[in-house]
């Protein structure tokens, strides 16, 4: 699909550097692969630097990536999102009913003879996105306050429901359908640590930045002077994280290309189907473009950091389940970047009269303070 021309508001919002994001991402992937091939020791070094099940270098990259996005959120206005029952109910259905069930079906359809990869994909389907989705939502001019709220909801559900859903989709449901079952024990602490690190720390930092900045210097200074200075950190953190992921796991991807291709195919179908379901559902229930986009991306993204941590902790670092989780972010980054352009194109088709998203927490758009 040819990339649509950036809209005026998205161009202004992203800036020149961000509009070249596909170039930077492809370059980061290439750098990571080169590091994996020519300096293989770097992968072992990165994998050795962990706290519990959390990779410290990847955590640093994600924190740097997440902070500017969450610093932009007007938290006082995000509370209004909780009153939008159409958005909340639609998100819960897509994330916790349709998403896991779809991944379960795709895993069995595409990988019936590869139980380790199949199990890894099912675990990926249970790990709802809490990190990079904010970047994709921002690039597609979605509602950042709604995105922050839905990510927080997903985080709570993940801690509470991940283990139970894993038991259901790996043991109970296959037994009902006459399929083979998989035994797995999920660590509550691994899930909690992932949520706290990848969401809690940047969320707290973003909240404190806005609270202190507005209290001491005013909202105009905070949004017109401070945010433009820290904004580029999101791109730098994203590219740094991509380089690390490819450097850490690129060797396995290169050594097992056919396995990677078989894992990638159901993932691509999953991303496309869940995103389009989210976009169509948002349109059907009458959401604005900004909230429809947020709904679609929070449904399509997955928390691969958590999926990898669970797979490694349960089945081992060299297992097929872990490889399935590793392939996930390598496929997700280019796939969801393509969906950013698809969202902007769908906007012109389905929301021709939508206003520039200068402020999207409540509708109608209030005057800027």
C-alpha cells in the first residue's frame, strides 16, 4: 500500500524528523542486525544485564521512549475519558475477549505442527500492550489522554487476569476442543514487575513533570517551551530500543529464517485484523477519529516484553516459546508503523470532517489555555 501524504496537522505534530520515521526504523533494524552478526558477544552482554526478568538496557530505552509521550498527557482531562462507556467497553471487548481468542485461533491454524511456537504466540496474545502503543497512537494523531487511560486499564487487567487466561487458553479450551494442552505456571511477580517498569515509572515521571511544571512556570511555558525540548527523546528511545532488540535476538532470527517466517505470518494477520476491527467498531459506536484510532492501536499492540519474560521464565531462554515472543517486536514495529499510515488514510475516508487534534480529551474541543 502506498504511504499517504501526511496531513497538515500530523506533519505539524510530528515534525520533519518524525516524518522520516520509516527510514530511522529501518536503519535501526539494520544496525541491530549488523551488531548481532559481527559482534555476537553484545547479545550475551545485553541479555546478562537484567533485574529479575526485566532487561535493563531495553527497560532504559522504553523509559526514555515513554516519558515524553506521557509528559504530554493532560492528566486532569484524562479522567473525563473514564466516562466514555463506548470507548471503555469497546476496548475491554477487543483486548480481553477478541484479541486472545483470535491469537489462539491463528496459532492453531498456522502452527498446528509446532506446539512450542504455538504456545508462544498464545502467550503473546494474552499480553496486552502497555508501552509502544502510545508511540503509534501519537504518530497517528490519536487521543493521548484516552490512550494513557486505556493502557492503565490494560495494566490492571494484566496483573489480575493473565495467569487465569493462560490456564484457560493453554489447558481448558484445548481440552474442550480435543486439542493438545500445555502446562504453564505464570509468575505474578514477573507480570507486576513488567507493568511497574514499563508503565509505572514513566507514568509517574510524566505526571510529576506536568504537575510541577505547570505549578511553577504555568501551562503555556510547559507546553510551548518544555515539551518541545523533551519531545525528541521519544524517537531516540524508540530507535535505541529497536537496535537493542535486533542486537539481542538478531542471531536467532538469521539462523532460523523459516521458523521466523512461520511465526510472522499469524502475527501479521493478527495485527491487521485487530486493528481493522478496532477501527470499524469505533466508527460503528460513533467515536471520533482520535478515539477510534486509540481504540484500534490499543487492541492491535501487544506487551512483548511481558510475553518474552513469561516465556523465558516458564520454558527457558532457548525454547521455541521464547523465540515466538522474540519475533513479535521484530514484526510489530514495521507492521504497526504501516498501520499508522493506514489510520491516516482511513481518516480521510471515514472521518472527512474531523478537526485537527490539538486537544482531544473531551468533545467539543475547548479553547487552549
